[in-house]
């Protein structure tokens, strides 16, 4: 029975990219079914996991109950302690296939090369195809070039579903670590050809070519072209659009333009527009301009970004005029920026600049103001105006942080030295010093990053670091951990020390098990946003600490503490703000400041389990392992490079169409659960 349960769970991973239940002995959830934590032994094991207590967990490897061996082995997927490698290898020969699988996953999560030989030996002895699948993926996380050669030399029929897909995942994981070989790339290209079968296999192969930007792509051009024309899976096509754009074959330009005209999947359009940035402006400008009026704001966003990055002087006034059309506020910000950046002469520049500043003063939206400050950074003399808004104590945090980003962009402008007097150039060092002592965590962190940029040679100017240390001492941990780290790295840099990112001990929120026990295994939460409702199934069995923390914050009205402001539609509203939207990647919320630099007063531990980030997954944002707090994100599409690095704790089951329309400044006005 254990083997059948494992096969069922792993089928779900392979074909839906979603591991429904990581406890092999738990049953399929029924409505309002209790979670697995009525078992006090499992609570003990998960507590040791949460405490990162290796010595107390390892004895469970020898427990007579395979469920406890499984849970204790899987715990090290989160702990990632290399001291557990040898004990875990002993479980590779466990009588339970479930336990062998858990040990395999956790060995891969250590990402340590000493696990490689043990995984290869286990693979040679393993009888179950589904366990072999995960041994191959684990090898991709920790193996050497020898391990890559071992994987790529394996030959399977397409009917060997588990093993051939595991081979693809292993090759993909190696590529994420900048390790590829010719045999692996050729296999992945061949996998693209199974247009009517093996959907998961095709997706992994396409993700390989989308992520491994350092490959020589032209030898696979024909395979990409056939895949783009024949594959019915939009996630495959979006990845292949990215791969095609990296080919040198000039015919790619016609294919990308064809995709942009004919593909209905917004994610494919987003990747294609980004890909056209590698082509001459004349190739893409007309059709990309049409996409500024696409019904999906993600497409509008990347289309406007294209013109900001690649525009021309002859079209500068067109960009400006388009700002009067019915497009998103973010897109307008980019087009204002493009019009200013590519203005053909000084008179036009001055005129456009005045229009943008006037719009800034009349806007009632903090987010529109933020986007306009970003646009103003395209004209270097605007630095004084931007600095005034950045340091204005009355302005919202998002205006301040975007203002600091704008000042940093001006400092990085290649025309900086030629556009400003020495006095004005020196003023930027004062801006950055003022930001660090401002007491604003975003300004301090952003400025700290600039001070350790080798290009600016600020070591002489800031050889005395007391002001940075004083700013650091005023921070509140764990809430301000990201700023703390930025300041510490800058102190080390300015003092000539080796710059190493270190997290001080900040964990302060153990799992509330009394609360966890009250959460059904099929618990859902509905996010009522200004754009519509999103229903999410929470994964309490797999990530109890993250689910409990999230629901506690909801119950305590933490996510209602943002100030009232106009949303992207102009409605005054309060609630947790979607402060970050990366088209065809994620929407992110949970920051009380509304700019991504805020969080709760507590942190929880990372909880990793065998799942692949797919469309609509709910994950915890972090500043590094074990620093999660209040911020969370939802994925637009599969983002499998996040697997095992960011906690998954839920999955959208209704309202994905709403997720796909969210913009920066949109709001969750209420949580219902």
C-alpha cells in the first residue's frame, strides 16, 4: 500500500506540478477533514524541524513507524544540515519507498557534493521508477559534472514516464547551477518534440532553454520553431519564445512578430515582447505599440517597458500622447519616461518635463506619483526635485522608496558626469548619507547598496562609518533584517573587510500548535480584492508554521493596517497592497508600508517540501532562508527555479483570472476564511 500511495503522490507532481500531500500515510482530504497534527509524535518531529534540531531528529530515522521515519527525513529538506547527509544516506535503503523518497529529496536540498555518490549508488539499486525519478532530480541540485554525465547517458523510452521526466528535471536543476553538457541539451531539445504526449516533460525541457541563458541556442533553432508552432501548452510556448529570442538566426524576428500577433496567451505575449528587446527597434515597435492597449495589464506593462528601454527620438511625442489613452498607470509612467528619455531636443525635453511634474502635483495616487518620480529620473537635472520628494516626511513610503531608486538611476546614468557640475555631483553623496540616517528602512538599504558600488569609489568619502553603525543600531529586528544586512555589508566594504551576508539570530515565532490543530486539512481562504475574489486552498499538513502565521496575521487585522489610498482604478481603499507585480512571474503583498520594505514583528522558519511552483501557488517572500514574516506572493505561471528556496503554503483554486489582472496598488480589502 505504501508504494501505491507514493506512486499516486508522485504522479501528481509529474503531471500537475503539484504535490498534494507530503505525508504518505494521510488520506485524501474530505470536506473539513482534520489535519495530521492530532498525532503528538508528528508535532514533536515538526517542532524539531522548526527548531533546526538535527540531533533530536536523527533518532526518528530508526523508528518502527515508517510515517515518522518519513517525516523526520523530510524535515531535512528545510533544515539542510550537511551533518545529516550520512544518516540520510542510510535511509536510501529503507524498506519503505516513501522513506527512501524523503531521504532523496532532503539530500538534494543540502546541495552538497558529498551526497552525489550516495544518490547514484541508490539509483542503481532502486526498483521503483517514481523514487528513481526523484533521485535524478536530487542529483541535479547537488551533483558535479560527473553526476550530469551520469544522468545524460541514461536512455529511456517515452513510455518510461517517471524516469525520463526525472532525467529532465535533473538536467534542468544542473542548468540552474550553470552546469550543462551537449548530451543534456540535445536530450532536452528532443523532449520538445513530444507535442501530443508527455506535457510535463515538454515543460521541463522548455524551462531548461528559457533559464540557461548561457547556452549556444542556434543549433536548437529548428526544435524551438517546431515547438512554438505545434505545442498546445502555453507554458511551453512562453519558455520557447524566450529561447527563440536568444538565437542569432535573423528569421527569429519574423517568428516572434508572428507570435505577438497570433498567440492569445498573455504569458506568451509577455515573454515575446521581452524577447524582441534583442531585436532591432523597427522590427517590434509597431506591433508592440498595439499591445499597449491589450486587455491584460501585464502585457501593457512589458510593452511600455519596451519603449522605455528601446525607444527612439522620432517617437518621443507619440509616447507622450499615448499617456492620454486608456492604459494602466504603470504603463503611463513608463511612457512618460520614454518620452523624456528620447526627447529630440532640449526644448522638447523641457516641455515634457513640465508636463510630468504638473501631472505629479495633481495626482492623488501615491503609486502614480511613485511611477512619475521614476519617469523623472530620465532627466538628470531633476535630481533636486526628486530628492525633495524623497525626503519629504509627509510623503508615503512608496514615494520615498521610488524617489531613492530614481536618484540611484540618475547616479548610474552614463551622462551623469557630463550633465552636472562638480558641486551637484558631490550632492549625491550627501543624498545617500542623508538616506542612511533618515530612519526610513527603504532609503537606508537602497543607499547602502550604492555606497559599496566600486564604480563610485565612496571609500574615501565615507571612511568613517559611525553614522551607518548608528543607523543600524536603531533598526528593529527581525522586522528590519534586510536593511540590517545591507548596512552591515556596506560597513564591511567601507572598512576594507570581506563582505559576507550574515543573518543575525532573528527567529522569534515558534509554531502555535493549538491554533494549527484547529485548521482543517482542506482549509481555504478567500481574498476579496478590488478586482475580484481569489480563493486559495492552504497546505497546513505541508507547511503548518506558514499557514498558522498567515491566518494569525489575518485574524489580528495585520493586513488592514495600510493607509487609505486610491487604488489603480482611483477608488479610495484600505487593506494589504499588491506592492510588487512582475509580469508573468508574481504578484506580491503583505507589506504594511506598501513598498515592499515593511513586515511584521515576527519571523518564522522556511518550510520546504517536494512541490514544484506552478501557476497560482501561494509562497512566502523572504530576505533569505528562515526570515519569512508577513509578505507573500502568488505565481502567474510555473516558476520552478523557486522550488526548495521559498515556502509554498497554498494554491489558487478559484480566481486565477483575477490574479492575472492585478496591478501595483491594487488591494486585498478583506480575507474570508
